[in-house]
C-alpha cells in the first residue's frame, strides 16, 4: 500500500487550520518554534521519514516524523508550521498503522484533519480509507476512497490522486472486481510514470500483475510481477518482499507449492526485520496455503493459526477470518484426505470414505458448523470467492458425516458464484464436491462426468502455459480429482475405466505441443555467461579450490532463466491429439507381439494393469513402500560401485546389497506377473509410477535379456511408437550425429569406434563439440549419440546437462530444437533420472527430450563406468546400424554387464 503524499500549500490556506487543544501524545511536542530554521529542519525530517517508509521501514520512519513534530511544537506558531505539522501527522498515522497500531493512526488522522484546509480534505479522507483498508475494514474503506478520488480529481499534485487510485485498485482487486481494479491501477501507473513517481508506478504494475493472476493468466502475471520487482529493487528495495509474496501466489496457482513456500519464508523474514506486521501476516497466510498444497496439513494449520494471531493483534478481522478458513482446510486434509494413505478395502468400495467411527463423524460435524460460519462471515465481509471455498468445504465435510445427499445438494448449488473471475481452485473444488455427492448417491456416471469436466478445465489452464516447469506443476491442482476418479474406477473393477483414469493421472504435460521460445539476446547472453561460469566452477573443482562469487552468480543466473521461462505463453486451444482408448493401446501392443505393464499405486498397494492379447486385466502386486525403498537403495548402490576403485570386501558388500534390492523388486513386482508374460524375446512396455520411475528395469531378474521400453504414459508410448514406425522401417541411419564431451577418458575412442559402423557419420569431437554445433546437428537428425559427463540436479532439473567443449548442454536448451531428433543415445551418467511430480509428471534431461518430441531415448539413471559404457555402446550401435530397433539392440548389448543401468525410454 502507498501512503498519501503531501504537497506544499499557500500560507492563506494554512491560516484556516486550527491546532488541537491538547496533545494526547506528550512525546510529540517538546518545543514551540515557528521559525524558518525549525520549519526547514522539520521538513527535512519529513522527507527522510517518507524515504525510509517507502523503503519498507515504518518504525524508523515514525521516529523521523515524531522528531519533526517535536521541532514544530504543540501549537505551531505560523501557517507554514501548521501545514507541515499536518503532513507529519498524516505520515505518522500511516507509519503507526503499518506497525499494527491502527487505532492510534486513526487518532492521529483526526488531529491532522483539524489542521487541514478545505481543498486538502480529500487527502485526509484517503488516508483514513487506507488505514481502514489495512485493518481489513474493506467495506468501510471503499466509500471513503470513492469520496477521496472525487475530491482529488483536480488536485495540484497528480501523484496524490495516483496513490489513492492505487489503494482503491487493490481494494477492488481483493473483492474480485477486476475491471474496476485494472482501470484504477492503469490510471495510477500512467499518472505516476508521467509525474516521476517511479515507486508508485512500480506498485501499480505489481497490482496489475496480481489482477492477471486472479484472471488465471499466470505467464502475464509473472511477467508483470517480475517488472514490478525489478522496479522495487531500483526505487524502493524494502518493497521487494511484497512482489515475492505475489509471485509465490502465482506459483501456487501453477502447482509449484514447494517453490512458493521457499519464497514466502524469505519474505516473512524480511517483513519481520522491517516490522511490517500486516504484510508479515499476509505472507504467513499465503505460506499456510502453500504448505497445504504441498501436502503438509500439519504445517499449514500451524502457520494459519500464527497468521490469525498476528491479524487479530492488528485488529484485522478480515485477515483473521481468512486465516481461520486456511486452518479449517488444513484440518480437513489432515482428517479426511486419503490420497497418500493406505485406504484398504474401504476405499475400494467407497471412493468417498465415510468415517466408520462415531467420534470421527462427530469431528466432521464440527467442521461443518465451523466452515459454514466462516463462509457466512466471509460473505458479509464482501469476499464471495473465499466464502465459496468455505461452503464447498462445509459440503464435503457434511458428506463425511453420512448425512443424506438431500442435505448436501442445496449447499453445493449455492456455493460457487458464477462468472469468469471464479478462481480455478474454486471451480476444481466444486467439481470434486459434486462428484463426491454423485458417488454417495450411487451415480457413478455423473461422478465421472464431474471429474472429467474439472480435468478439462485444468488442461485448458495448462495449455496457456509455455513453461514445461509450470505445465508439470499444474498436475498438483488436479490431484484430488484424478485420485477420486482412479479410486472410483478401481472400485468398479473395470479395466477400461482403470486404464482411462490412470492415464488421466499421469504425464499430462506430454500431451501439449511444445512452444519454441522466441530468440532473445538477453536470454542468450545469460545462457552464455552460465556456460562460462560452469566451466569456471569445474576448473576450480578440479584444482581443489572454491569460488564462492562464481557459484553465487551461477545460481542467480539459473534462477533468472527459470523465472524467465515461466513467462512464456502456451499454445492455448491446441491440446494435441485426443487420448487413446484401451482398445487403441491393446491393438497397437498386440501388433508388436508384446505386453504393456502399467503400474498403479493404491494406498501402499501396487497394482498392474496388464495389456495383452487385445484386452487388459488388473493384477495385484506387492507393497509400494517396500518397492520404492528398494528402488532408492538400488540406485544408491549403483552409484557407490562406479567411478572409483573399491576394496574387494566393500565391492562384495555393495554387490550383495544390489542383488538383494533387485530380488525385492522382482518379488514385489515381477513375480506375480511372471506367469502372465511370454518368453524372453517378446517386447515389454512398462509404465512406472512415483519413485519406481528411477528403477533401472533391465537389471531385474525377471526382465533381463528382454526388449524393454519404459514410458511415462501409454499415450506417450503410442504417439512415439507411431511416429517412429512412420519412418524408413528397418533402414539404419546413414548419418548419425556422434559427439564426444571433454574430461571423459573413453569418449573420443567410443565415438570413433561407433563412427566406423556408419557410412557417413557427423562426428563432433574436441573443440568442435560445442553446444551450438551439437544443437545444430541434433536439429532434424534421425539418430544422435552423446558421449559425455552427465549431471542430474534434483530441484534444478531444467539444468540437468551433459558437458561439451564449451560448457553444458542443458535440458533448458532442448526447447530450442525446431525438429527434435528421432532417437537419442546418451552415454552419460544420471541423465535418465527425473524429478517426478504429482501426476507422474517427469522433469529431467531425458524427459525434456521426450517432451520435445524425440521418440526414443536410451540413458542411465545411475552413475556409469566409462570403460564398460564404451563397450556396451559399441555393441548397441552394431545392432542399430544393422537395422535393429533400439530396445532390442539394448537388450542384446546389455547382456555383457549384469549391472548395466541403461534403459530405453519412449517408443523403443
């Protein structure tokens, strides 16, 4: 928020002011001096206080304002002194209110009003409106803002009007009057920029960015919020945390709750240091919402109650009620969300679990009353959108009391306000609640229809995003919809329904046509600097020294590039091909003579949907937790045995552990499936889930020597398989791209050996194997082989990379490919790893290639020994050069090493 500024005025107008008869704050005035010297010193204090306040330090600002008032005295002796006293009182009122002393601020405004001229009345009205607004008394503040705008329309200093428009625009925004908000904020930005009030203009841009967020346009919101933050850093650094809070809310709207929480914690700490109680409470409320979205209901409830205490300490009832709603939502999730719990037979028979015990049903009843009361109060406070969330939560709680559907239906009909400004979160919650009601009524078709409508809205939202990071994050927003649909399908026992809902719950970002970003010289410069710093850090590492400055700049550049990618718009209505049916998949799989195994997690139970012989069946497997733990240990053991010489005894211990983890995985997953699979020569397509995406499947005893392809979804496999089948079948690529990176002992020898297998290879080695040269060669190629060091960085997956002559080729760079290569073989460590987000959305180097449109990728999810990789790759290419499909070629070549971690992803 912006405090109203104070222009100069004539002695004639100042003479009409009257001083207060008595000061209620004896610290304000200790002298009575109307001299020019005192006025000059008091004015200097006022200017310093305004600057400090604009920088976000109200406590320090208040000290300056008080010092100025002490210089002028209790009863200013001249009109000019009275005018300045009024300005100081107005500014002090705002500073006190910012520190939580709203009533004291309102009292100070009353004393300033006694000194005001008639033509300045609008300024006092606007300041009173601002204080009420900051205290959450929005309905009382709005008519005052309206009156102030009318009175200040012709005010000599247009920046005063700009500040009032800024505050009224934010109030409109909070009440979801987006048209009115945009009009006020745009007018404010124009006035402020025209008259040199840069910080006010920055705040208006921040507000316009938040309007875009409320309208659902996340790329535009992040773009404007980024511009506002840049302006704050130049014109008022203390305001930077405000932009960070709004950006965190935008990230939450894109499903990136963990990233949002990280930014909010930093903002809260900044507000604590600045003693900005209102902003701190706002950020705490946002953090509670982020933690709930990130799957931490206990942390969310604790943070919401902390925010409520801080709002109440400021007398802000609106904020306190919103915090109570956040706490109620967290309590509901803690008691009744079962997506990540072992739901057992109850969930199989009832996708909307009704608590079996009376105590839990009673708790649901208390939550009904609690949320209904919150919804009513939010409606009274003018927050219809938040009230809708409260009513939806009340309806969902009521369902869990075993109340008859007739009691729930009216709540849902009245819950959601109509109109485009209804947030996506609210619309998705409404679809979920209506689906749950349909389940209780026994109307499975209506439940499915509601869930599908919600996911269609979510997908439309996703297609507006151009960033792969945001596209994959959005899946978290539909988690409850897809989990409810899958539970309902499993309860039905219908294989086609289970297939349809398992596909809706995984790798949806791969359905969106990638958007190639426009060429941007600033981005190109940042990427070039990032590559240079990567080389600098690598050199420092090899020399055994540290370069903190380079590391800090490297991290800042990566963050900047990631945030810039978030601003890219998507393809909109272009949603790609319709998802295939089970019949489509079964027919295509039958044509290969193979099988598809789609793994599903149901609580802690693993299930497999086995597609074979033109149909499908559900197979019960072992425990997900045991399998996931074994997968994690397996990758750790593979990493431990690679890259250095180990004592024979330690090598034996690690190899024994490897065999043990493989046996666990084989027992939990493959043993129940073994009797249902054909002989070793028949190909398999495997769709993993969650932590099992990291398994090097070809190592499992039940899968060794078998042509195996791993895909993020059946849809992705079908699309890639058809694309690869449309090429010159059985004809080897005469001109594959072969590139060798630096500092890898066998890379150039590996590439040279492979090159001899082809008639006209495109070979890049030594200083010629640069990033740009390699990308140019990859664009439109049929086959690409990269022999280089690879790196996967958890949490920075868009910067997973392989090292080339002049720096890293990153997953981030792959979006520049106009026509991705058909098949990529990565003879490198770790680049087969992925961060798996909600909805089995994958991020990493291999996933980026698949998203770009590459049909087949062979890569490793673990560390790889250089010498064994070179031998394996030569054997692999010997088969590929003879026309063998990549998956079959890998199965044959991998037989030479029982611990070979390479996997064929995509089409196979």
